């Protein structure tokens, strides 16, 4: 396995094989995200994403009906 690594954001130790998370490069910067920080990063990106408007009905993606 990949063994234990430390999260780039919270500095907590985690096991990629047993707990999940991700590790790789952000451009030239090596990063590792524990499952909690990865979920937080995905949530932040989703909140920052511009809404997509339906050209037919004018509703935005994710609007309640």
C-alpha cells in the first residue's frame, strides 16, 4: 500500500488505502488531502461554481421545483 501520509491542509495523518482521500500534484505542488479536507474542498468548489441556467425554462441547475 501507499502507507500513511499527512494532509496538506489539516496536517493530520491518514491512510489513502484504508480511509480514502487523494494525493497527487496541483501543477508543480505535491498535495495530499484526507477524506474530510477533500470533501470540504469539493463543497467549496461547488459553492463557487456559477449556476447554469436552462435556456428553455430559465430555471437554474439545482433549483427546487
